[in-house]
C-alpha cells in the first residue's frame, strides 16, 4: 500500500467521520461547534500537504479546487442560502480532499478531479431527490385523505408551490410531540394562518409558533418540514463522490456524448 493511497484512505475516513458527526449535531442541537473542524482540519490538512509534496504535479489543481470551494462557500453563505456551518463543511472537504485519488483520475467514475465540487453537486442532486419524494408524499396524502392542501392558509402561489416540495402535512398532535419537525405555518396579521418558508427558526421563535399552534382552534393537519440542514446532504454528497464521482456531471457528460454520437 503506497503512502499516496494510505493518505487518501485516512483523509477519507477522517473527513467522513467528521461530516457524519457534524450532521448529527446539526440535526440534534442545531449547531456545529467550531471545535469539530479545528480538531479534524489540521490533521487532514497536514495529510493533504504531505500528499502534495509527494505529488507536486497535482498542486496547481489542488489549489484551484480549494479556491473554487472557498468561493462557493462564501457565495452560499453571504447569499443566505446556507448557514456558516455548511460553508465551513465545504471548505473542510476541500482542505481534506481537494482532488480525487490520482489512480482514479482516468476512470469513468471521476471525469473531473475536483472532489469538493463533486460533493456539492451531489448534495444538490440529493436535495432535489428529497423534494421529489416530498411532492410524491403530498400527492399520495391528497389522494388518500381527500383533504385540501391549503384551506384557510394565506400565501402566494409561489410559496405554496415551494411548500409542496419542502414540507408535508401531519396531525397537529404528532407535530407538537416531535422535536425534529419544523413548522411551515405562522400566525398572520389578520388572526389566521399563513405559510412560511423559514424552515429553521431560532428556539424562542419556534416555541412561540408551537404554543400558538397548540392553542389555535384550527384544522387537524398542519404543514411541517423535516428541516434537514444542508450539511446532511453535503455528507451524503461527499460519500457518493468517493464511490461514484460527480453524479450530475457524469449524467450531463454521458448525455452530450450520446447526442453527439460518441
């Protein structure tokens, strides 16, 4: 076993473990302590540095990969699309494993060597698949119960469309007993109910909304979201990238080759 492959294996194991822990903490506590990245990052970063010293020809691509990941992390954070922990997780992946293992670069699984980009792309694919699953669940619920989706709820057509792919209806008592579901309903100014796309509220605001729903004499079902943080999808995307590369890039590449007759 060469040092290069051993380094790749160690970095993959440490990075996967840290991401799984981060996902569990974010789901349970809604917070990922910086100590997690500070504990794992220097170890994987040092292993990456030693790997590049042995493979100096890969250094320019590694620097490019880390730079691209840092740019995307900054964009998704400052645009408000994700939180700081998700951006840090992407940078952590870039520092830990900027490139696919050299022996895999020529295989069909890689097609491009930038592992952080593949992880991010795969995370987007997984989030879209979850949205499709949620939509299918909502359609099945509508056919099974015959209940309307949005009776008595205020919200624009766009908001309703987004709620259909990001949340689902559960019995009010089931929601109030759960600590892993987040409300997609809030009180409106007219004393009724309105849809909201703010999935993850701060604890005080969530307690207020839960208290309001508990007292509100309304329908049997309420809209909720599992509220999975993006780091969960990023973790899945990273593991998928290790075994199958960039799924979206692979599909696009194969489609273009098919259309061109290659």
